[in-house]
């Protein structure tokens, strides 16, 4: 009886330890200076990322799915060393302020290193919406005005001084509005309207599909 209780306790301890280890790799908890949760709801999870010059971040995890990366400043390459199922190093190319990357991928376990003398600032916008069968890999350069597929639509907006812009989100198709280069984020629920008054450049991300069911995420 004692042996059986010991085995049960050991198994429970291993399971609990694995759960703690998994949650411990969530970078907004373990690396709060580099990853800050900015917005989360049933449709998106927006994390503000700051890699300081020369930063070396330990292993952490990012969830699977389609992620929109909005780059807020011009920065050099960042090195990601993947662990787990894919032991390889990948260097993100240099990026420009206002560039956008859309990528569909599996869960990532990696370290991150910014060897440059300048920081790298960007948003990671994880889509919790149905992928509509899309597996997207696309880079939207600052000179490109828009991108769309079945899951999302991205549009660049410019607000002139003294000319506020009214943005309406159709019913069932909410929007995320990102100010570049500040990274300030605004949510517009489906069927609602909002006024953007501050002059500057913005990126509008329209979500064209409904949130996934918890069982499918």
C-alpha cells in the first residue's frame, strides 16, 4: 500500500512539475522586460516585444498558430536558436519600421539573441481565429499598402493633422489598429466604430473569421 501511494505521489509530482515548467516558459511571466502582454481577448493576443541591444534571452515558448509581426523600428538581424523538435538556429533578417510579417507555424521553443548595437521592437499578434485553411508566410514591406486572405486583411492608414479618421468594423469582423512606431494598440469590436484623431501612420488588421473553439486550439 505504501509503495502504491509512493508511485501515485511520484506521478503526480512529475505531472505538476511538467505543468510548472511549461508555464514557466511563458515569456510574459519569465521575461517581463522583453515581453509584455498588451491586449488579449477571444480573437487575438497582442504581446509587445523589446530585445535590448546585445540581449540574450533564455529558452522560452510561443504558441502555435498564425502570428502577425508588426515591426516598430528599423533593426538588424535577431538570432533564434530553436530547441526541442527542431534544433536549429535561424537569423531573422534586418527589418524596417512599419514592415509586417505574417507566419503560420507550430509551437516554438527557442532562445533569442540580438547581437546588434540597437534594440529591436515589435508586436507579436497571435490570431485565435479560425485559419480558414490558410497557411500564410508573407512579408509586407512598408511600401506595400495591403494584404489579405480568408483569415485576415491588413491595410495601412494615414491620419493627417486636423483630419480625424472614423473606422467602422463590420459585424462579426473586429479590427486591431496599431500605431507605428509607438506600438499603441486599439481594439474595435465587430459592429462598432471608432475615431482615430492622432496624426500618424497606422496598420489596420481586420479579422475575417470567428474565434476557434477551445477544443481546436
